C-alpha cells in the first residue's frame, strides 16, 4: 500500500510554499492548461487503455461515457483551468477588522486550509478541476480518483506537477494516490494531522461511506432530491416550463428536480399541462392516488421509496398536497437539503416557503438547475455543500479557505 | 437508557418554532436570568448534594471548586443570560446578495443550524451559558453535562424550560440528557439527522473522544498549547510583562501560555528578567540545555513531552532558539493551533510571524489571554474553535448559525 503518511508530509511541506505563492499559482494553472492541450495525445492514449479495461469488466455505457475523454473534453478541462486562474485570489482578504478600546487591532484574515483531500469517482476532468481550485485556494491537494480512471488521471497528474515545477512551486502541491484500493480510500479518511478537510465528490454511496468513516473534517457535497412545489396560485405555464427545465435539461446532475408537489386546487389544470411537456422527453411519472385520478391509471403508483429517491434519470415522483404546510412538511421529510423551488403568485406563500424550507438553496419562480457555482457567479466550484457546517450551497475557491485572527498591539496584557 | 431519538425528534420540532421566534428568544433569556436568581436556593441545595457525592468519591479540590456554585456564581450566570439577550439577533442577516444578469436575485441569508448538541464537563454554568447562546442563535439544544454536576444541571434545566414556556416557546428548545452514562454520550455523537452540529466543551480527552467517535459534524473547541516567542529585537520589559500575564493571570484556561521560546541573542538578558517576574508566582520552568546554562541547573530539564503539554498550571516549558524560523517550525510541530504571540520590535519578523504561524489567533506584542469572545467584542462565546472548518477562534452567537441561499425570480430556466 502507498505510504499515505509520506504523502501527507510532502503535501504539508508543499502547502507552506503554496500559502504565500500569490501569482505563481496562476502561472502554474495557465501552464497546466497549455500542458493539457499539448499533451492531449498522451491523455487520450491512457484513456483508451482505461476504457478498454472498463469495457472488459462490463462497465455500463452511461458510465463509460463519463470515463471517456476526447479532444473536446480536454479543451474543456484546459478552459476550466484558465477560468480558475482568472479568478480573484481569496488568500489574504481581510474579512473583517476593528480596533478594540484597549488599542488592540484585530483582523480576521482569509488563509488557506493547508492540505485538502478529494475522493472522487469516474470522471477524469475532476482531477484537473479539483486540483486547480485547491491550488488557487492556496492548499496542497491529495487526490484519490476512481480505479477505472487511474491511467487517465495519472497522465493528467503528470502535467499538473510539471506545471507546478515550471511556475517555481513544489510539485507535491498535487499528488494523486496511485494505490486505488479500497484501503487507500479508508486510510485517507483518517489522515488526521495531514488532511485539513476531505471532500467526497460523487454519488450517495461514496458520500455516505466518507461521512461514516472519516475522522478528518469532511464537507459533504450533495446528492440532490430536489422538489418543485406548484402552489395553488401558480402561473401554470411558468410552472410547466420550470418543471420541464428542472427535470429534463440535464437529468443526471444533482440540481435536477426529482419530485413534484402540486396543490390540490390547481392540480386538475397544472398536472396535465406539466405532463404534456414532460411527455416530449418521455419522462416517467410515479404519482400518488390523486395524481393517478387526474392523469390516468397509466401513471405508475409512487411508493414511499420513490419520494426519497434521486433518480438522476427521466423519472419524477408526483404528489398532490392539500396545502403549503403539507408541501413544506413533505420536503422536510424527504429532501436531501440541496435545492427546492416554489412556483407561486402569492407573496405570503413565497415568503413562507423561502423562510421555512431548510435547504442550501430555496427558489421562488425559478428552476432548481441554477444551483451551480458558475450560475451563482462564484466561478469554478468544487461541489455543492449540503451540510450546514462551514459552507452551504455551491462552493467556490473562497469557500475552500479558512480564516485566522491577526492581533497586533504594543504590549497589551489582560 | 434515555431514548435519545425521542429527544432528537422533540428538539427538531422545537427548533422549527424557535427559528422564527425573533424577540421571544430574548424574553425567554431574561426570564431565565430572573429564574436563576429567584430559584438560587434550589440550585444551591442540589449543588450541595452534587458536592457531597463528589467528595465522597474523592474528587480533587480544584475540581470540587469547578463544580461548586454559590450566590455570586449564580449572579454571574444570570448576568451572562442578560448579556446574550442584549446581543444582536444574527438570524435573518443578509450576508451577501446580488442580482445576476438573468434577473435572478440571490441572497445569502443567516439561518439557524436547527439542533445543536453540547457535551461538557463539571462546570454547571455551562448549562445556562451554552443554552443561552444556542437559543439566541435560533437552535434547539441538547445538553449532556458531567455526571458530577447532574443534580445542579437539572435544577438549572428546569428554570430554563420554565422560562421558555413563559415566553411562549416550546420548552424542548432546551433538553438535558438525564442519563449521564458513557453510552448516552456515545449515542449523542451519532444522532445523524437529529443533531446538526456537536460541540464538545472540556479537556483534551473529551475533545479527542468526540472527534474520534462522532458521525455528526463536530466543532472542536480548543485545548491550548499556546506559545510566546521573544524575538532578538524584543523590548525585554514588554516581553516579561506579556509572559507573566499570559502564564499567570489565569493558568487554568486554554488561552494561557504554556511554552516560551527565546531567541539566543536576547536569551541571556530576557530569560533572567522573565524568570524574576514568574518567580513571584512560583512558576516552575522546564528548560532546554541552553536555558539551564543561563538560568542555572535548578531549572528542570524539559522533555520532548513537555513541549507538547498543556499544563493548565504554574508550569512553563522554555526553549532557546537560533532564529525566527526555528521558532515558527517549533510552533508548527507542537502547537494545538490556538494562540501564539511574538514579542518583537522588528517589522519584518512581526509580519512573517503573523503570516506564517497557522493558529486561530496570532499576536504581535500582546498577551495570548485576549483570545476570548468578550475580549474580541463578540459577546458571549460557546468556545474557541481550533479547527479550520466553519469557525476558527472565539465562537459567538453568529458563528453558531449557518446560511442558505434564497433565490427569487420570475420564471427563469436554464
């Protein structure tokens, strides 16, 4: 097994140089963007080996697609690196500051975490995306990618490390765990003293495993069981457009809507209108009894399990509710705390929904699909936090830092 | 064993009412302050029983003092409640907000965590202090106090719950775990879904146990192995005053200094001056060889263990160092990340120390004893965070909240 402690020590040493690196960080990121483009052939070659091995093991086509890299995708990865380089450096920002009556000047200053761990699954672009955000945030990063993408990830790692050297930074600012056994992931979850924060990026199971086993601090990024509630006063046309967009524009992502709640007074009108649009994409609806009464018995009956499921597919659970209160209670029970939306023309119901629904992002009359670092104007994101500690919602570079207090005086004692 | 799940459900239900309680929270806190004063006799009676039981079990005098409550201390507890009531309500603060080019208005709003757990040791005032801060932060709280203070804590709990009722709030906003077995503490660490954040308040062992066993998110509050580094250019008089204050003004607290580092060029002058002041309080110094050469062989030799120890007593480890770099490296190795100070007249060394020492609070020419919510102007504090996630340094009411995004539009889709 890889000696993770050794990697941890190297990362910690590298993080000290990185903490004060300033514009060298951007230099490294721009070099890496060029490196990805000029080294595309090598990446593609390694990716073909990964794909062949995965096919031989019988990987499903959807997963093969996630694993596959092509020139277009490499260009996208390079573009992301340039985007992160163009962002403002969060390190050194004075978040707040004041002078106390005794003359002590107290400043709260944004500083890097130190070492960030990222555990992720098949998508190779996460290797460069996550590394870039961590570097920009001033932290060294230890990456543990999926077993299937091992060769591709290693090719990307080499380019990243060469770029760091070129920029005069320690190459150990980025380290990929080359041992892709289950044990190496477990060991990473317990690198107390070496990893300051661990971020799992992937499906529900990965996140649960990390949350249950990690002793280092974790930021949970989200699976999303996102709801759209169509209130009695909703504009039916707007509701149908929002549901259609939230469900079908990209069903495999965490901010896609999975569950539709409709007030009973508007259901007879709204449900057929929404279904008509969703039919264009052959969305399967799984509904409660009242939904089936309105839309017909061809609708699959929804089970308790359906209401708690993130389908990530062209499937949506549907429930007719008696009131806003029932909608809010249903969401509190089944939601993963990611994103929820109300469609309403009622000022008071909009206000209550926004205030009482306890999710990372709560929408009034807009699609849940906007929960995204880019759409929120934060630039690149490392993930969407669905926990309440530290950061909630899309996490950009600034959310990947911490603060410290710098207190300056001239001999004050207490 | 107490059914903690039941308590969790009650807390969660209570938290919903509390989230929107506004000024009722202050009403409850003021009622509790009065309740503590008018109910002092009952508290004292229960405390006498706790003390008698603890004495019978052979508790050390220092710990008995921590457990003891008297009229003065009850007055102090009531005063703290009034102080928290007088603070600004953090809930509802719009932390940031902007309108995106597509017309979506995005606001980041401060909201309560929901349910906070606090595990603490002997001091009964933590029961009212912690409850007050959590209530003000809009969260229900589940308190698990020390076994020894059980009767006293229960008397305080009754007053707090009665005050909540008086203010029209659910009494379950405050619940004390009446089962003080080890199992109840362990169970509390795993109340995923019921406890949003768990805060251990106490010594190093308690904090380690919680960090290693909790599956709910934890905020580590600090034990402090705080350092003072006396630089070559230091004003010796200022250095002696700061060391004396940081070591002796209250040795049992986490922001007290435990270790002294002195540059070799100033050591022959600074060490005797510092020792002369510390001698007034009979502070035991444990020094390196060079320290013993300067101060005499009566100084106890410091072991490796000494440099990592939080004495919480009139003892201090001492090391003569060759350079600022050696001081910074020593601190990186032994510090608990709480508070460190440099005494210097060098602009560049002040700047480097402040930037390179990675602790919650870094001081230039001031005592580490200022790391405190009150001294930082934050009002009451729940503890000093020594972790990097969520909050670092003194945590006031505002640090005990989270945020969510409220996004309002008029039909935006992506």
